[in-house]
C-alpha cells in the first residue's frame, strides 16, 4: 500500500504500542524524530512487515519484528502533527506471546541451590543457598484490611514474622532471609552495615536507619537492611538470584529496575485488582504515584537516530542482542506523577488515605532511578501522547 502525504517531516524512530492477548486488534504507530526527509512530496509505503517514508533526498524506514504483522489496507488516521511526526493506526496481528520474565515467586523453589549476586556489580552475596521453605508474606497493608473487615481486634497486631533457618519469605518488594546460615565466599566479604553520620533535627532517626543498611562490600550499593539480629531484608531491585548451575548474566541497571517494578505492578493488579500504587523510598517519603493502564502491551522500537535512545544508552539500556535494528519488549503502560520536592503533595496525601492505593517500598536511590526511567520513556513519546488526564504517560519494559 502506498499513501501520498504532501506535507510532513518524519524521522527514524518508530514506536508501536500493540495490545494483547487478542490476535487481531487496532494498534498505534508513530514515526517521529529529528531527521528531515527534505523536499516534498513524500511517499508513505506500508507492507505487512515494514513502514517507510521516502522523499527525493532521504528515506526513513522501520522493519517490524517477525512476530508482528500489520494489515496495510487497514491504515486509518494518517496525519502529521508538527513536532510529533507521522501518526497512523493499523490493524495489527501479533504472534504467540513471548515468554515473560518469571516472577520471583515463580523462580525461587524449595530444595534448589541458588547464588545471590549484587545487581550493580555482580559480586556474590550468598553462595549455594538451598531453601527448605519459600513462603509469601501477607501484603504490607494487611493489618489495615483486617481492621476494615473484621469485627474483632487484630490478634496479630504485635506479631512479627521472621524466617527460620533455610526459610525464604517473599514480601511485596523484598524477601526476608535468616542470617544465621549465610555462607561466605572465600576472600570475599558478603556485605556490611554502614554507619551514617547525620546532623539534623531527625539525626538520631536517620543514623539508626543508616546503621541497619546492608550494602555491597564492593560497590557500596544498598542491597537491603537488617530487620533483626537474625533476619535480613533484601530488595528485589538490588539482587539477582540465579540457580547454582547457571552463571551470572549481565543486565543493564535500567532494564532490570523497570522489569522488576513492572512485575510487581502486574502481580498486584492481577491478584488484588489494585491499579494505583504509591512508590515510597526506604526513608518513608513518597516519590512517585503510578496508575497502571495496560499490562499486556507489546512495545516495538526501532533505533534510528533517536536522541532519547542515546540518553537511554548512557543510562545502560540497550536492545536485546538478538533483536537487530528493532527492539521488541513486553511492557506495561502507566500514568505517573512525580512527588519529589513536594510536587503533587495534595494528590499524594489523598492517595495515602485511599485504601485502593497500594504502597510499594524500594531504596530511595532506586525510586529516583525509576523516576528517571519514566521521564526518559515519556520524552521519547510524541508530545501529543505524553499526557493523559493531567498524568504523564510512560512504558516500563519487562
């Protein structure tokens, strides 16, 4: 199919947002960027496997991955928006779902040996650890739910769950391990607690919190915190867990953070019909408000000359090695509002008191990383698609 478009300027970045699980459904694509195709007119060519914009001087093209095909005759809404690029809608047919990244609860099994790595530097934290039990913890706000729905006082209000030897307890964004049976790697200290030095009105509280921080001995990244003398909490965004028979495989920090957080959002939306989340730091502050829109998106991006992609690369995000010039990701589509420096304070306070909003706690540094990831994703979108109902739009790749 060839469509004549007389006036527009297009670039090399192609983005397609394809919903699933329907085999055929409308999809959205945009071609945007900084490259000028030169003189007019410009021809738009659409085949089942590619999109192309061509003038006398230049050509911008994107080839779709094998699992995604479009129906050229279904092209609708072809328009050029200044500053955005080319917009069009096509009927999309997606192939079988790619295998999703397994969740922590699915990947951790009893009676199997695992190695724990620092995600930031790859240093071994714990080696050859075999769990007898892997158990989920109650939701972080389960106590509030008990008070809402039970006619009697909460009998467990003062109870604390601690793992016994060879136990692993899975929380919302962390897992608890018993510290009594950790195995040291010869010549490599596992982790240490770092004493903080703060002078402020809440100095004693901050120092107490700093004293419980568990950090990587090599790169000084915060991995978790000590809950008690025998219990250590590790955050899922800071530690990579691999079966002992597998080696450590490097994954960019950006991809790992958004993948793990996207998994948390999908798990809660599926299990508890919760779609609004308050992202908190370990300092107790609210950093981001997130509203989950779609959890079944297939995101297709071509490299081209996108300036936003070069920023992503500096942050450590790259295309999959086997993806060639086009990257394909399972992704979630979210609306978000930043809350740092007292931004959106009224909305954050309202969500804080809303039982339909679920809090998710991560290290404060990770919350800032997530905010950067969301911001980069938002700025890579055409300007007309960056906002919805006063929220900002972004994608998190899984």
